[in-house]
C-alpha cells in the first residue's frame, strides 16, 4: 500500500508541476493558414488547462475561450504591399527560389512587420509578464527568440510542414539530401541520378539563400537587442531551442528519415476530432448534393479575384457544367464569376468541416500543406492548382502518391480542367488510394493534440529538456564532419608514402647502385688484367 500511495503522490506531483503553466504563443506570421496550425496547438494546450496568451497579427479563425488574445495588425501600407505582391505572384509562374528572392526584397515587409511588432506598445506588457514557456510560430522570425531570452523561458518552435533544412539546423537533425526531396524541387522519392543532382544543387542554393536571410535576421536582432549585453547572440539562441513541432507524419507521408528526439511530429493538429456543425446554408447545400460536391479553394493567402480573369472564366465554365454541386471560396461576393444554381460562393469556409462531410467528393486546391493534410485525412481526392512556395512540390508528391492530379493554373484550358476533374471523380483508384492513406495517417500511438500536450509538459517538467538536444548543435562544421580526423589520416598517409619513397631510394642506392659500382670496378680490373697480358 505504501508503494501504491508513493506512486499516486508522485504522479500527482508531476501533474501539478505542469498543469496551469503560463505559456506564450508568439504567432506573427501574416498567413491565415499558418495561424490555423499555430492556434490549433494553442487550443490543445488551453483545453489541457494551461494559461495560454497568444500574440498575433491576425484575428484567428481557431480560438478557445480561455486563450488571452492580443492582436497587433500590420499597418495599412504593409497590408497593401503584401496584397500587391500576392496579386503579382498569382499572375505568374513561381518557384521556391523566386519566392525566397522575393522575401528578401519586395516582400521583406513580411519580416520587417514581425520586427515592428516587438516595439509596439501593445506588446510591451508581455515582457513584464511571468511565463514558463514560449511557443514561436516560425516564419523567418529568428530574432523573436530574443523575447524568450528576455523572459528567461525555454522555446518550442511550431513549424507548419515537414522538417526543412532550417528546422534541421535548429535541432541538429540530419538533412539526408540523397533521398529527402527539397521543397525547391518537384522531385519525389525515389530519386534517380539526375533528380538527386538537382536536389543537391537546390539544397546548396537554398543554403546560400538562407545565409543571406540569416544576415538580415541577425542584423534585425542586433538593432532590437544590441544594447542589452546580458543577452546571448542570436546564433547562441538558435542552438538552445528545446523542441520543434512539425506538421508532418512521415510514416504515412514519407519518405522515412531519421528524426532527432527534439523533433515531434504533429501533422493534422488542425483536424478536429469531431467536425463542428456547418453553417446552415453550407450544410443544406451539401446535404442536397446527391451527386456529390466539389470544394474549390485557393487558400487564404491568394484571393480568387486576383487570378487572371480569363483563368477565372475557364474555371467557372467547367465548374458550372458539372452535375455535382460546387462550394467556391470567393472573397468578393458582390462580383462573382457568374450565378448558377450548382455553385455556392462564400468568402470564408470551414475547410476541415466541409472536407469531413460525406458528400464532398473532390477538393480543388492550391496544394498548401494544410489543405493537402486535411483532404488526405478525410480521404478526399484532389485536383491541385499550385501557385508558389512549397505548393508545386506538395502537388507533385500528392500526384505521385496517387491521391489526385495536378495542373498548372496559368496554362489550364477548359478541356484540360474538365478532363482532369472527370478523371479524378470517376476513376475510383484516386479515392481508394487516399482512403488507404487516411487509415494509415490516423493510426498513431498519440494523436497530434495529445503529442502537443505531452511534449509541451515534458519540456516544462524538465526545464527546457536540454538532454534532448543533439550533440551536433554544439559542434562546428569541421568537428561535425570529422574533417580534422580525415585531414590527420591524409597527413599520415602522405607522410607514410613520402617515408616509403625515401626508404626505397635509400635501399636502391645501397643495394643496386653500390652493386653496380662494385660490378663496374670488377669489370675495370678485368680489363686492366687483359691489357697487361697483351
């Protein structure tokens, strides 16, 4: 009985040490889709009884009654700049490289706005509040690690997709370039020689771009905190991140790769355990869709109205001719592409809840990671129309896995779009493939929410859990790659070869050269004897 009581008291002590922790969620990305992921993490912690304060630039769609929300929006000028850039990107073909270049130049307002937030008067009370942990919604905002340093709390990074080279660097995780496709390519596993060469080239180029980005972020950190001599350098702060939550589930998504313990997969965190009731008009529209329904959304960053008008008309003609009903995310409800009975326009849609409806048979998507995840979770096949960033890579992986088909938005025709939609709707192989994935995606020892709560409390219990850190974080490039050892081996081999040559030359002289000299002397003596006889 004593042993049982001891165990119970110990468990109560562990629980009481983590329940009700004060947690700061700093989610300053100006992307609504990013915020959905981050707020789902915050909501899971609030539901577990923690005191969560969230600082955001946007008013979130996902919320909990017990979350203390502080919204610090971007300026009107910054908002206009971002909208103009999104409009430009929607009208041209983009790659991850052009997107990165844009982030360093025309769209650097996305970085600068996150820096401006830290000096906003509405943010200052945060620095005077007692917190136990900070969760940083990561998007090119390393300098915000200074907030955690000021508060003297551990940090968990919240990242929207699978680990990328930046997250790998934060946690000391191996990048495995030979078989993990880079987001800058459309390569999928397995990769042949040429694709591996392309993957390596893009990896190195992104490392170069990251170096340029790091220089900008470090300068911002110095501008904000340079006068505080008590704070570590930004590089030191990067090396002391406790954990990274990543939006993936590689067992089902692939490719399988090593992950250090400080990386915790929470892919699907935004998917509800039980769908919320749909708005009445959407619910009625889906329920009467006896032939099935098609859901069309280009995400939260690009407005449908910014797509070229001729492309919009192609999409409208095809969707309006379907026998299925269509729910179309369209922001400007006063100016829709056209009015037909089978299309319902809405300026905002509960995406996860619509995809969960049994009558939703197809998702036409921009191939953002969040939408792809939700569609796969609910077993809904897709037609992808990627626009920028990681979307082309997501679309290629989705198509390679057999969950749907992909088209280039700027080059679609009525025939290509109609044929592609018909193929995915009518050929059962796509719904069967994504259905199998859905079963695998859901089969895990802890749900995404349970993983968030457990590992957050683990970090709290163990005061940052420094024992989870990979030793590689505190090694320089030479040590990490054993270059000093290889150099020593090469020096030893070189000395061995040189010494062998010297010994060889010495023996050659001693044995062969001396033998030749002796033989020559003997020959000379014989010649002299012969000459004397004559």
